């Protein structure tokens, strides 16, 4: 009897509630966020923190899948070619602005293949070396590289990766080419730097801070105009006399092109909530970064920023004549 009485009003309301339920049903299964670099690196770290916090707001699971290789283009291709239903997303970095010029042949459209959902964060980079490298300051490192340039190598995550761009700036500040060693992401490259099989790497503070603090690698400089609060003892490249060696790495969230606007808006709302999550903000700060302001975690702000950055890099890459193919 009790059951019947409770069930009746619900049944009576069912036809009215149906459209609202249909709309509220996104997501009704796990969302996959593709990271176009190996696990354990900075893009992966940012994506996992964001995915967890977004999942809480969306009331569903957001899983991260690492599709590394080819400087971040393989993972981006996977998302550009995925069903535009909001269930396959991409977290990528500054490479989204450089890849369209660096790669003249790609199996996907690097400019029009995506709907930007929102910016996430901008992360300083650090120039770091293996613990046993025979230099403790930038001046000593420059002298060492000038003496033994052909024997010093520099790890990166492939052409178009942030570590590649940062490495180019370092080499042009020195006016010396170094041997580069590409990885599927700077997560595995960090393992080799700690193990001493590679000598140097440029990478985001989200991957280097804990190793620097633990003393398992050496830090020579941060690549921002001012020092980074979480690494107060590390000088800037500007202080080290290399004012043109500056770069920070922005990250954004993307859906495939033609994802319905309501879904992009819902995802962007969840991103904005995630970026205010206290645990996420604290973890970002520990790793030397902050989430972007809320108005930047929107599709329009992301699109404008992405387009402006791609326009900034195009002539630089064209003038350097260094293409990936
Ligand atoms: N930080 C890397 C880069 O762009 C990529 C990664 O592994 O997240 O060089």
C-alpha cells in the first residue's frame, strides 16, 4: 500500500519530467580525456587533477588516456577524429598553437578540428640537469656546454612539444646546437634524467618541482620574467643574462569539432568549477602554477587566446625554417 501511494505522484509527473531528464543525462557514461604525452609528465599531471575535479561536478567518471608520440600530434588526432559527443576530450598545451605551422602534413585538421572548451593554466618552465652534471649555476652550465657541446644532450617530448620549443630557445641563446633525445613525453624523459642517461631537459614546473626539491636533479633557471614562488632560489633566465630565453606553457581543454554547443557549455561550466576546487588550487600552487581566472576557462576566451598565440608563433617558426616534416 505504502509503495503504491508513493509511486503514484511520481508516475503522474513522469511525462513532464522527461525532457529535463534527457537534457540532464550528459554524461551518462565515462568521459575520456586524451593526454597526447606519456603518463607522469606535466600535461598528464594537469589533466588528471582537472579530470578528477570535473568528474565530481559532472557527477560521472572522467578517465585520462595517454596517447603519446609525434610531439603531441597522435593524441590530438585521436580526439579530432572522435565522435563529437562530449565523451572524448583533449588536454593539450602550447603545442596547439605551434603544431599547425611546425607540421605541414597531418592526418587531422589542427586548426579547425576542435572546439575549445576553456583554458586551464599557464605553467613556467625550468632548465634542469642530471644530478651529476658538472655545473651548479647557469654560468657554469654555459661554460660546460661551450666546452663539451657535442657530448651534452637535451631530452624533449618531440617536435612541437613545449620542451622542444624551450630547448630551441636555450640553444639559440647559446648559439650552439645540442644533440636532442625525443621521448613520448617528459614523464619518461624525467626518469632518464634522474637516472643520469640524459644530461639536460627543459620542462614545466609541474614535472620538475618535486625532483628539484628532492635534489634528484639540478635546476639552472626558470623561464619566466620573475622568480617562481614555489622555487624561490632558482634564478630567472633573464637574471642569468638570457632575456630572450623565456617561455611559459598554457594548457587548454578541447572537444572534437561539431560537439553540440550545450555540451561544450556544460563541460566549460564543469571546468570552471574544477579550477576553483581547493585541493586542485593547492596542488597547482605546490607545482608552481595557478588556474586561469574563471573568464578564461570559457570557449570564447580560449579560442581568442589560441588563435592569437598561433599567429604569434607562425612567423617565428617560418623564419626559423624548422618544420617537423
Ligand atoms: N611537457 C612536455 C612537453 O611538452 C609534454 C608532457 O610530457 O607533458 O615537452
